[in-house]
C-alpha cells in the first residue's frame, strides 16, 4: 500500500495526532497528580497534623508529671482514696474563674484519681500515637495516610456539626446550620491548649462556651450561631474571616492570602462586637452573664432613651423615658422650649437630649437658618396642641386637731427640742 495515498484518505496525519495524544496524556497525568497532592496537603490537614503532634507531646508531659506525683506520694490531707467523685483532670471539669475551693478542702488529687487519669491518658496515647503500635503499626499508619489510600479510613478528616436548633437561610430556604470550623480549630474544646496560638488554641472561657459541661456546648450551638461566617468553608478565605484592624488584615493577607469576600452574605463578626450575637437568644434578659459589654450597651440605650425614636424589638412595650408634653404650656414658656430644642446642652450640659439643630464645635447640626426655623415650628406645634391643666384648689384653713394626730403618728415629735413638751 502506498503511504502517501493512505494519508490522502485521512483528515489528520496519524503520526502527528499520536504525538499530540501522548503530550495530552502526560499533561492530564501531571494535572491529576497535582490535584491529589494539593488535596493531600490542604491547610486544614496540616493544622490537624500539627495539632495531633502537640497534643501527643502535652499528653506525654502530663503523664510524666502524674507518674512523678504517684511515685512521690501519698494522698493529700483530708482526702481519702475511696469515694472520690470529682476528677479534677477530666476534660469537662472546667470551673469558672470565680469558683473557689471549699474551706478545708485540698486541690491536690488523690492517688486513686491520679491513677484513673493515667489510665485514661495511656488509652488516649494508644489511639493517637502510632509509635506505640510498633513497627507494623507505624507502617500501617503511614500507608493509611497516603494520598488516595486515605479515602478509606483517614486520620485527618473534615469535622462538622449539624445544628438543627439554629437553622440558617440558604437561598431563601431554612436549612440546618452546618459548621466545619473545628476542622482547623481542632483544639477548640481542649483546655490544655489555652495558651497555644491560633488555630490551635482553646476557646476562651470554656466554662461558658463550647465545652460539653458549659451552657453553650458546641454540639448544640455550633460556631457560626455566634461568630457568623460561612460554616461550610474549610479554607481561610471561604470561611469569611473578618480582621479586627487593618494591621491584622495585612498579616492575614501575607500569611493566609486573605482578602475580603464580596460574595459572603454573613462575614464573621469582629471581636469587639461579638457579644452582640448574644442578644437574639437572650433578648428577654435584663442582664446576660459573661457579656459585660452588651449589658453596658443595653443599659446605656435605656438611659439615653434611644427607644424614644428608634424601634427596638428587644425592649418590648416599655414606657418612653422622656416626660409627657401633653400639658407643656402649663409649666413652661414657648421661648424657653424653643431654646431647649435648639441647643439643649446650653441649658443643661449633662442632658441626654439629642443635639440636632444647632451647630457647635464638634457637633454637626442642621444649620443656623434651618435649625432656627424648625425649632420654632416644633415649639409652636407643642404649645398649640398643649392641653389645659387645672390645679387642685389649695385649702385656706387647716384642722389643728388632725394636724396634731398626724404629727404624733408620724413621729415628728422625736425631733422636737428638749425644752419643748413632747
């Protein structure tokens, strides 16, 4: 067969097509390997690896301290080895800072408590540390965590909590809240990591948040119910972190490639304003424990009378803090009211009355001409709508006998001079 005649009968030159097919196959193989390696070394897997190493190191140090105490010792005074109910080393034993030991009790655990804690920590290390399994265990752990193979039983996996009690809006549909924050923040409920840096550190005030013994356990409330953000995200950017300052934003941009996510409908709340998220659940409480900034703000809102102009659902139908103006003509003059509206601080410097009309140093008003006109118009309206007020008639004569009875009944004679009869 003539090769030239055979090529004329085809649309493509087969040798050239084979070469392009080989190049495409190699590029596809390299792209597949790059995807596998990229998934294997995702940041959250690195965080989990580092957390596990640090947790093993802390557990081993704790074990060494306990073994030393057991070898050294005797039970503490006033505490027997039997009948021990509280384990001060348990993960969920997280007292509040103000909690103090009862008088006469010792904080040192008994030998029995320490032995139980040693057994628990030994079991924990057996599950975490592949070095304790011998050569075969280490090899098995190494193979299990290889790319693609780790799909079967991965050591490092996406952790998530599904919260049904606090649904979120997803495309106009109420769906259960899904939080994967603990995928990176693996030590969020581990009290041993209180002094570690992010993302390994424990949540502040574990006696109040996150821990299973707290009023807000993570299994029930999750994370984004308070912090907001995208709970389903497992990358720094997709989780919609919000920096507290431009300096922190610059650090995040350099370390994590952070940038503002314009598509996020619920970015995380900045730390200074975090207590505001307590209000939706605690709107019926006059004081929220542990939220001092929120408590101060709510008290300030009531003191300033902000609800007089602004609708605030959490205040309900509480009475307005300002005085009634229904009979203002009976107790003031129109000129005084106009001056008060125009610039209340000039009459009473410590007043909570808002400064709206006048323009003074540091305060922007509506302008001299407009402010003068509108304050005069308001004063005219108030006096035009004011109701008449009738004073009660003042008695011209008194009853001395009834006065004497009241004088004695109220004990007024106790302050009479000693030279007068009682």
